[in-house]
């Protein structure tokens, strides 16, 4: 005879109903969970820097930028190869005053290599 003691415990049915009704994904995203708001803010900053670079840099150089991250006063720009990273490093040195005007919180600029996936 099978054992049913695990399935028919008192309160087992109540555990399912206490969780509440399921929520829509849109509601969860707009509610502003701390992790999601941090991701949304970081994405907005990356989009800002990508568009700023495309306006300020020559088209040939801007096409080789794979990303940009501004965190803790450090702006890190990523190029798809070491050769383009060197060119980007020199170009950003010349644009440093304009970068500081665009975001006064930037104290340091770094360039790294990040190939396209």
C-alpha cells in the first residue's frame, strides 16, 4: 500500500493559496525592484555614451566601439581590437574636456579591448 502521508498533510493546500495571484511581467518590471532599476540605469548610461561617441568621434573609429561603462567616476570604453583601442585612447584624450562636460562625475577614462560576440 502506497504512503500518502506526504501529500495529505494539513496546511499543504494553504501553502499554495498564500502566495497570492500571479503578477504580470510588466508590473514586476515597472514596480522598480532595486536590481532591475540598476540594470535599467546602467543601460541608459551605456546608450548615452554610445550615442555621444558616435557624434564626437570619426565614423571609422566609432564603428569599432563595442561598449562603454561609466561607474564610480571611471568611464571605460571598449574597442573591438587592440589597434582600434590604441586609436580610441588617443582620441578620448583629446576629448577629455568634452567628456567631463557631458558627465562631470567622470574623473578617469580607460580603454579596454572587448571583441564583438
